[in-house]
C-alpha cells in the first residue's frame, strides 16, 4: 500500500503554505491506516527484531557465498537490503534467479540487489541463498565451457 509523507525542518515548514506541496500517495484514509498498522508492527510488534535477526542470517549466508564464489567481489547492505557486487555483468543472474523463483534486481552493471519482504523467514532466506548458490555455480561452469 503506497503512502507518501513529507518531513520538514522549521525553517522550510515556515515557508510552505497549504497547497504548495502534494503527494499522489498522501492523505488517503486507507493508506494512512496501513501506514499506522505497519508502524505499530515496527515499533511494538517485534518487526525490527525480526528484520535484525533474519537480516543477520541472510548476511551470513551471502558472505558464505562470497567465500565460495570468486565472482562475488563484495557483499554489502544492512537489515534486509543487500547487494552483491559481482566481477561480471549481473544481468544474466536476474533472469536465472527468476526462473528459480527468486526475485532480484540489477541496480548497476555488476550489482545484484536483494530486497525481500520484511516477513521473510530464515528458512525462506536459506532457500534463496541455496538457489543463488546454484546460479553462481552454474555461471562458473558456463564460463569454463
């Protein structure tokens, strides 16, 4: 559910009048309610702790992949937002992952971005890592032949 918001410092807020700024996703009741439910889950529902736990688990798995697959130059990220900087073009990996049920994105020529939902489980993260492992191993075999 998309929602938009603007936070302004006092100096800028004093210069903005009603109607000066708008948002396609701001102000509708359903979006605002969804945002409040999410913020409650984030602050009081254990979502932050879940993201930290699963994010650390995902990070460890990705770092293990980097130790196994020299095609990975760097693992970087935080929480549940991670990037794999490859030594080769990342484009072929996006399609290969999609064919295996893993949705990733190429954010620059050599970077794969992983941005799973906040509710991903450690078992689902393990499944994604396992599938990425197979994709990376396959790419090495293809380059060798």
